[in-house]
């Protein structure tokens, strides 16, 4: 028998099918436009003004337009070394955006993105749960793995340029055709429901990222303009031997309508009610996030001019320091966002106190511990003129409201003990939130108690204002951070509470009885800068009496 010839060529493994980059671009764009925009489709479905064929036409046209826009965008990166990383980045970003828009009703506008970038690790961990991981895996990681493993066809550079240009033109043509097809319902819907434009995922995130990145082009971040160069202290009206001791408590995420002092059905503020405080009921925030509101509160510009400023300016604490006062910032949260950069600052959330601290954060009472010793370290010549202490609370920071109140202050039960607020009942969410207000009530009363013990050598006072409010599920919205123009009042209506000792009343000439007749006068964070200057009688040209909340009641 003849032997088989074994000298021929050895069979090779079958070459895997290679994908044309255009298919990868179109497929990823379609996935993000459809599955990545569930929050948008849910919002459209909930519009009573949009029903029947018009709703379907708008939804299909908008989905195709989003896919076309993403296709046009990805065509710019449809090169062998860039396409897969860019698609993976967008897929993961779309998954993250979809989770937060679905879970909390937030939108990823420039303000929210800025707030996110400034969030510390403790706050970020509160937002991560199994639902987040599942969404990230399903909408982001899984399709990103498919994209990463897909082998791509290769082509000469000239042919690839022509293909990419064709993809770009095709994507743009799809956008134009889709928008023209549904122009009338689209224009009407977007005009009447402006929040929808912030739900277009991930284009909303890309726009916001570009807006934030371009901020240095719109504003000179290298120059800090001084203000209040003429600041001096006026002569006190009363006990000249007692310098002022003013504590400015900067609340976190507290909404005015959940304070018993302001008429809330629950008595969430019993301790403050016994302290003869004045609580203004018609105060409004500068923004809907800490990143916006906190620096705006301490600015002389006011909300309308702060965001559009061309230069950065010094703030309230710089003016107080320049006037000769001793100033100290004590932070129990995420930092002062630049408001305290040129004055002494203390971080308390890193303290190791077994009674007040656990799990990498501390209850707000930690800011009172050792306060006298901290003040004693400030320059004596400044303390002799007066002391201003800013306390930045952890307050009612969500979504882990249950972490923000000690066991003794959990008056309202059962409370939500999950960061996935939508999994709890509305009553459980409100209970957990109201417990944080009850603890803030205790903290403020304890601070007033500490101030009373200083009356032998100082004229003490306290001013409490929150940075912004909070949505607790009304209209399927949670947390905060919506663009100011479309944000509900719950995210903008804030408490403004004042306590003045007899010595401070005599020194300033302010009459609390007069203030109580003005509880419903409109106030905003625009008044804060000038009101603090007025309380301390800091005389400077930058002060505006018309924006001083206390001026009308000062003799």
C-alpha cells in the first residue's frame, strides 16, 4: 500500500471575521440611543400632552437623531487606535448617566458635572449600590467588551479618510432628516419641557464636559481680584469691651418646608423653638448644588452675575479678615470650594472620636469639640476685635440620609436605610430625611448653648443658612442639582435662622422683635454677603445696605 504524502501545506486556522468600523460605530450608536436613553423615553411617556401616533413619531425620530449624532461624532475617531477606546468610554459614561437619571431624576448638566467632579470619595461611595453595578454591567461593560473583542478590517489611510467622511455626512444627514420629520412636535415638546434636553444621553454629558473644560477660556482663573480693600470695623453701639463672636453655620441640603419653625406639620425643631431664634420663611438659594451655591453665598456678585463672571474675586471671608477679625473655617464635609482658601481651615471629618465618628465620617457635633482651643490658636490681636467661625455641616446630605442622624434622633420610623431611594416608600424617605433635620436642630441648639457660655467675654450670635434644598421623590425627583431654571422649589427654598445674644443685640442695635415682623420678606443668598457685613459693622464700599437682611431692624 502506498504511503500518504505528508509534505503538503499544513492547514491554517480560519481567519476570524473582521468588522468594518462603520458597523461598530452604527451598532454602538444605536445601543446608546435606545437602551442608554431609557430615562428620556420614560419622561416622554409620562407627558400627558403627548399621546398616540404623535408620541411614537417623536420618540422614533428623536432616537434616530440621537443615533445619527453619535454616529457623526464617532466617525471622527474611527481609526484603528482610537475607535474602540472612545466607544468604550461613551458606553460606560452612558451607563453611569442612565443609572443616575433613572434612579434619582437628576440631569447631567454642567452644574451637576462640576458638583460630581468635586465630590469626595465618602460621598461617592454613598451612591454606589447593587443597582448601580448592575446597570453599569448591563448597559456599559457588556457592550464595551463586545466592542473591544471585535476584530476590525484594515484599510489604507486614504480609503479610511473617505469612509470616515462618508460616515460623518451620513450621520449628519440622518439627524437633519429625523428632526425635519418630527419638527413640530419636537419643537413644541422641547419648548414646554426644557428638562428633556438634559436627558439626551450621553450627549448631555459630553456637552457638560466640554462646557466645564472650556471654562478657563471664558473666565480668567489665574487672576484673583481683591474686594473690600477699604474694610474697617465700626464702633460698637453697646458693650465695647465685648468683641463679637459670630458663628456662621452653613447647612447642607436642608429645605425650609421641613423645619417645624417654618410651619412644617412635624415638630422637627423643638430645641431651636426654645432658643428665641428668628427664622425667615421666604429664603432662596443661589444654586441647587454645593459646588455652585457655596462659593456664590460668599460672593458679593449675587446669583445673576456669579456664574457669568469673567474673573474670580475675593469673598466675604477675605473682607472680614482684611477688616481685622479672626476668621476660622471648620469643615465636616467636602471642603469650602475656594471660599476659605486664604483663612485658617480645619477638617473635622477625619477625627477619631468613638462617640461622634465612624465609617469615615463624623456627626456635626464634632465641630464643637475643642472649639475653644482652636479659637485660642488664632492671633490674639484679631480675637480682641472679634471672631467669625464658619461651620460647614454634613447636615442632610443624601442619599444616605440614615447615616446623618445618631440613633437618639431617629424619631420618625421606619426610615429608609438604602441609598436606592426609589426602593423605599415615600414615607420612609421622608422619615430618614426628617431625622437629619431633627439632628440639625439639636446641633444648632448645642452651638447656641456653647455660645451662651462665652457671654462673659464676648457678644455671641449665630446665623444658619443652607446651601440648597432637596427633592424627596416628588415628581420622581430625588436629591438636588437640577438646572436652576427648571428645578422645583424644594431644591431652592432654604432655611435662614438667626440667634442674637443680648450683648450682640446691644452692640448691633438689631431688634429681634422687628425681625419677627419681617419673617416672610423675600431673601436669597444674594443678601448673605451684605447681611454678615452688617451684623459685624464692617464698613466698606462693597457693602450694600439694601441687601442687608438686618439693616431695617438696626437702630
